[in-house]
């Protein structure tokens, strides 16, 4: 989010800009300092005749302080960005976590309703994940989740959002995609996962997922949308189990 400071900054903004140019670049000639000070003083409304050595020194000190504060602010903003990214990152796979995913889902749902544009949610659950853990160990289970996460992330558009919802559950937000488009995409993603078995300790472990699709409708909140997609996924999983038997 950007805050428009144009009117609030006023004259100080011009001083800040000149201070940054003056003290931000190395190797700039000291001979330019009186000109910069004069320019700054003019912006502050100080007549040239009042630019005594004491006033010039005070202005220079002020400009140095402004430059230092700008540098500290930039460093703080970078640290905050890093902290936010870490807070949104899942602890195991290279995807956003549930909290960040729900936030993005809320944003997309609001946009979809406001501008009457389609958007869909796909909910995935890994089939027979417990068997992978019990047979090959939890390290293999973690590797399976990482492989599925990488496949999902690599097969969607940049505008889409992929997240790990928890355990062996993943979800994808498809912007500008109605239910038919989302169903086709879900089928494609599930098939791609099946075609990429996990290579684990000289063994190939087959990976498979069940999925459910929900296309957003006006007036439906995020919790309801996730519940509907989860129910559709569970129905799909039951169908897979019956077919296997």
C-alpha cells in the first residue's frame, strides 16, 4: 500500500530530494555544497543575504540528518518486507501458508464480486498419504509434499495463488476462471502429478491427488467457499476409492 505524501511533504520533500542527491553519491565535489545549500535555503524561504556560516552549517546538518533518516527508513522497510515474506511462507514447501492463502482468497473473492469477474478455488488432498508415511517414512512423506507443491506451482499462471492449507492439503486460486475452466485445470494438474512419481531411495513412489472445485458466487464468504471445495474434494476421493476397489 502506498501513501500519497505529496501535499503533506510540501517544501520538506524538495529538501529531502536534494539532500539525497547531495549526500547519497560518493565522490561528489564539495564545491557543489554551497549551491545545494543555497537551493535548499531558497526552498525553505531563507533569503540569500541571511545565509551566514552558522545558517549554512545548520542547513548542512539538517540535510545530513534527513539523508541518514531516509537510509534508516529504507533499511527498516526492507526488514519488514523480509519478515512479512517469512510469515507468509509455509514451513515445509515453497508455497504460501494457510493464513496468507486465506488473505489472498478474500481479496480475489471481493474483486470477483465487485467487478462481476469469474474466479475459482481448487482444493487438493493427497491420496494414500498415510501409506507413504507408514511404508517409506515421514521423510519420504515430506519429499512427496514438496514434489506436489513444486508441480502445482510450476503449472499455474503468475496471477494464480497456490498454498498449502495444512497437512497433505493444497489449494489453488484461479483468477478469471469459471467452473468449467477450473475443472479442466484441476484435471490437468492431477494428471501431471500422477505422471511425476517421486524418486525416493532408488524407488518410484506414485503420487495421486483428489480435488474439488468451487466457482465463486455473489454473497458467498471465504469460509463457505473453502468448505464447498472441501466437500467436492471429499466426494472425488470417495469415487477414487470405490473405483480402486
